[in-house]
C-alpha cells in the first residue's frame, strides 16, 4: 500500500501513534538497534536478495528483538471452478512475477532464510486466505495482467497475445460472479529472534 494511502487510512480510523515512511529494504534510514519488533507482510516474494534484506532488518532490530514475516507460496492455490483460461491466468501471472525476479515459492523458504541471516528461536506455520468477496483477488489479478509492463515483451516473444489477455481477465471476472466460485491462497508465516 502506498504511504499516502496508509496515512489516509490512519486518519480515517483515528490512529495517531503511527508514522509512515517509504524506504529501500536493503538500506533502511534507521540507526542500528532501533526497533523491538519488525513485521513484513507480502514483501519477500518480490526480493532478489532476501538474505541481504534480512541482514538489514537485523541491523535495525535490537538484540533479543522479534521479527515476523508472512509471504504467499504459489504451491498452494485452490481455485474452483477451473477453466483453461484460469489455468492460463495462473501461468501468466507466475511469468510476470518471475520477470520481476521474484520467488513465488519463498513462503516455504522463510525459516531457512531467517536462519541464514542469523536469527534463532524460529517458528514457522502456514495458513490459507479464502478471498471473500472473490472480486478482491480476481479484480487485482485481472488488473495486474492488463497493466503489466511485460505485456509487450510477452506478445513480442509469442508467449501471449491481446486476445488471450482479454480472455484471462474475463475469466477472472466471471469467477468472481460464479455462485460456486472459490479462491484460496497459501501463506507461510515465520517468527524469529535476533541474538
């Protein structure tokens, strides 16, 4: 969520004890040992260097501080009713993420990443998010497909075409209206401690 939206939401909900700042995860603008706890949600699947990011988070975390991470894992999608177009959606969206050098299966690796970055007392878990209403996820994915910066590259290389993109977006929007439609996504969570 962009910083300005988070700040607007805080004002709307009368939250006055929060600050919002955008920063580079690899070079945070905070002194060493600044925070008692750190939480990251839906970030690590987008990073090229997750251990480097965790080392930077460790730098700003106080000794004994707690870190929590939560990221999706693409090994656990549940979608029904399935159609060939929806299968293309998942393959194409996966391709988009990979073009951005992300790791769609980072959720299952969070424990190992924390350990590599020097954290201890690591506990991992997994859960499912069932999207209700379905339009929350289907519209998000449709817009990501329609506005992807990689569309021209994909069309040029013959991986897709405008007609297929339109069909994929339509299939997502139809799923959101289907009386039996269901979309669930696996998420992995991990909590660790800085020595």
